[in-house]
C-alpha cells in the first residue's frame, strides 16, 4: 500500500488575492455594515411620504455604508497596537501585520472619499456632510477617548445612533422631532448592549488599557447600574415615534413589549453579572432593535397606505 502524497499549499496570485479580499472583508466589519444598511433603509422609508425611491435609497445606502466601513478601517489603523494586546482582536489584518498601516489608511480614505462624493452628487448635501462628520467623530473623538475616559462609550454612541437619521436625511427628511426620535432610540439602546460586550471582554480591555467600563475593580456593579438606567429610559424613548406621527398604537404596543423584555434581560445582568447573563443581554439586544425597526416601519406603512 502506498501512502497519499502530502498536500502542498502553493502561494499563487489567485490564492493571495483571495486572502487579501478576506482581510479587507474583515477590516470592513460586514456585520456592522449590514446593521447600518438596515437602519438607513428604515429611516429612508419613514421619511418617504408618498413612495420609496429605491434608486435613491440604493445610492444612499452605498454612500453611507462606505463611510461606515471607513470608520471601521481607520479605527483599526489607529488601534492596531492595542488590538495586538487583546485575544479577540490580535488576529485582525492590521494588528497581525498582514495589512500595513499605509494600506489600511489608503483604503479608509478611499472609502470615505467615495461615500462622500456619492452622497454629495447623488443624494443631497445634508446627508453627505452629516455622514462625513459622523465618520470623523467616530475616528477622531471616540477612538482616542477609549484610552482617556470611560465617557468614550457616550461619545461612541453618538455616531452609532446616526445611520437611521442619515437615512431620514437622504429621503429629504428635515432635522426635527422625527429625526430626534430615531436618534434617541438608537442612542439609548446602545448602552446595555455595549456594556454587556464590555463585561464579556473586560480582561482584554483592561490589558490593553481601554476604558470601556465605568470600573474594572468593583465587580461590574456600576456597569450593571448604568445599563439598567438606560434600559429603563429605553421604554419611554421607544414611544416617542408614536407621539410625533411616525407610528400608531400597533407600534406602541410592540415597542412596550420589546423594551420591557430588554429591561428584563438588563435587570438580570445588573443583579448577576455573569458572562452567561451578559451574552443573553447582548443576544437580546440584537433581536430587540431590528424587530423594533420592523414594527415601526410596518406600522408607518400601514398608516400611510
């Protein structure tokens, strides 16, 4: 019997290209892009009073998501050294050295430029300027603040709350109570979500010197209380669209059920800060927000049909 010959991986141009594209996909953080695209589409639909212009929606989603991707890439360029110190990020393309800082920076600038040009020329100037400022605030304010103050989470929640508002602007919506309602929902929702993530990766963050929790020394008590405070606030905040004309009673009931469930998961985490409860809170948050947006858009379309 003859043994099979060992397989040899050949570094062909095709193989190198596939690896490079995979690295680019990891740098872009496709999950965040998808979530942002859903938020943009929701805001755009809510601002479309007669019918949805799908061509314009596609251009808006493309431009805004280019800037979201630029935020992720440039963030990783700046944080390459701290990413090397954390087990969950040490294999990222920039942290591991597979992609150079120069290449990463060029990719980020190219994405930001392309997104801004598309929004300026094909959508409207308000959306272009607001999207660019959102990207800059994430890269130039939130990212450096991670090493300076626990208020970095608050700073990061501002650009994190903008995609639905940017979608609203893209469809011609004005800066008013409706845009504020969309911003407030995303802004408040983020805190229990990110505090749960911060707790799960607390040792990594502490080792890298990133101040992602109110304290690393009190067993997470203040983090749990802060998450609970925002989860309580989330209940009335989700009702704001009902009172500014974006939705009716159907949405209001669904929002109450979803936000109460979110509060219950947060309460469990605040009382018992285990990794299991943090994972349940994080998973629940990722279910709560998309379902809430679906109910909001569905109720709006029902009312305007």
